C-alpha cells in the first residue's frame, strides 16, 4: 500500500466514532446508516459523513438492497496498515536495541 492510501486509513481511524463503526462492522454484519445512527449519539447525516470517510479509505463498502444502502467492512486495508506498523515497529526495536548496546559500552 502506498503512502497516500495508508495515510487515508490512519486518518479515518483517528476518529473514535469511525473506529467504533469499524468494530461494529467487523463481525461480518452489514448495517444501514440509520441503524448505525441509532447506536451513536448523532444524526444519520453525521454517520453518513463518517461512512464516506471510511469508504474513501477503502475500509467500508456499500451495496444497495432495495431502498436501503447496507455498509460492510473491507478489512484488507487494516491488514496492510498492521503490516506497515509491524515493519515500522521492528525498525524502531532495532534502533532502540542498538542505542541500549551503545549506552552499555559507554
């Protein structure tokens, strides 16, 4: 995943409401914006804006079912973000280990 899509994933997950929506949809269930709005202290329009950000980050897909639009989680970008975090974490672990060794020699 390139830097720009990865940045959109982290930006989308920076908001606590969007993280909550990702967790809710993470069970494999789908939900409408109205259903999600009932579970959060905000309007359907506010939830729709959060869903748009999640869609732009590739974290949520939607499908029309009759008159409803149902939203579902697409976990692939989460895996790519976790992979990036693991790589970055390993690099920092290595740097900190070298610093600790240098401090012990001093």
